[in-house]
């Protein structure tokens, strides 16, 4: 499992963060218990299996919801 911190553009409300968390949790390769959004710093923390899922796939799901990703930082576990 790899760990990632995804930084988003400023979110307007906590329900936006919940929508993103739900979409990310639905991806195959995500450790659902690891998905943590932090509203006040516009970040999402996840653990994911890089053999199953690329960070670009996670970014695309978030951006398809209409929330631009500023950057992602991945650290191999």
C-alpha cells in the first residue's frame, strides 16, 4: 500500500468534501478506512494499492466531480 495526500483547490463547504470522499472510497484499490478529508486545509489522505490503481485515476475521479487537484504527494509504504 502507498499513502497519498491530495491537495485540492479551496472547497466551499464540508458537503463537497464528503462527496469527494464517497467517490474515492468507491474506487477499487483504495483502503476505504484510510480515506480522510481535512476541510480546513483542502486535503484528502488515502492509502491505495499502486498495483491496482494509479494516483492519476484518483485525481481524475475528483476532477470529474468538478474539484481541481492542485498536487498529489505519494509515499510508498
